[in-house]
């Protein structure tokens, strides 16, 4: 942490500048996390659709009836 000049009192402008600096870094981190979250949501949705498709396909095969006709 950088040392500050302690010979002068802390002003409102000093506090506001520091808060803006902190806010800027947190917004940059939030933007990066938002992109990763969106990518994870898309992958999750595709995975859910794939699972639903495979379960539906299996259920359709289980109900399928095979009828054999033999001539005598």
C-alpha cells in the first residue's frame, strides 16, 4: 500500500477519488464475470436440451412394439 502525505487533512475529494478508483476496478471484474456466467448458462442450456432429447428417445424405444407375422 502506498504511503500518503499525513501533513494535510483528508478531504471529501480525496475520499470520492478513492471510491471512484475502487468502483472502477470492481466494475471491470463484474464485466468479466458476466461474460463467463453467460457462457456457462449457454452450455448448461445445451446440456439440458441434449439430456431431454436422449431421455425422450429412450422412452420412445421402450414403447415401440415389434409385431412378427409368420405364414404357415
